[in-house]
């Protein structure tokens, strides 16, 4: 296997920024809740991000993406420190396809968050408390979108690190055995 086109250090830096953005998005989303006071009886209702399916999907995507990128970062650190990729060519294929899947998951998580937030803000008459709830969710979604873009860059980097295809030599047609 030839030397990689992309330095492991560059790949690691992109992955670290992706991790930072996903963690920040996770924190913003996890702290997103509001409390309503209902009527004269002192009853209240708390709306949490987990009450909304699209935001739960975002949370799931963030956790899965974070686990994958942390694992890949460990392999990249090993590659950077030792000079040899962990598990050789086999891992480069797993990294390539895994990065594609995680990139798509992060993209769909961001799309789900933006879609719900925009539709809710457009369709509902929101008071300032509800508006703050959706603005905070929108901030988490924006961070996830940037993490998706960095994940797409990592995905391109992993495609550069695939081993070159073997050149198949022209073979002469095999003659059938004679009976």
C-alpha cells in the first residue's frame, strides 16, 4: 500500500473538530426544554426535546456519529503515532464505507431538525418561550449541519486512503481439458 494522500494529522484535526461540534450540538439539544404555566391552578407542563420525534432522531444520530468518529480518531491517532495504519487495507475499506454511512446519518439528522423547526415556527403561533425552544433546537441543528460538512470532508479523505486497485493482466483464454 502506498503512502496516503491525506496526512493522518489532517484527518485527525478534521475528526476532532467534528467531535467538538457534535458534542456542542448534543449539549445544546439536551438542555432544550421549557415550562408552561397552565391556568390559575399552578399546574405546569414541561416540554422537552425528547417529546419531539425529529429531535430524538437528531440525538440518536449524534450519539451514533460520535461513537464512530471517536473510534476512527483512535485509529487515526494510532496511524499518526506508529506510521502504520491499524489493521492495514481491511480497515481502510471499513473506514471508507463507515464514513459514508455516518455522513449520511448526520446529514439526515440535520435535515430532520431544520425541517421540523422551520415548519413549527411557520405553522404555529409561538409565544416568546416557545420561540426560544425552537431557536435553541435550531442552534443545535446548525452545529450538527457543520459537523455533517466536516464528516463529508473526512469521508473524502478516507476515499483517498483506499488501496489502489490491482491491475488485472490480460489472460489468455483457458483451453478446456481434453477427455
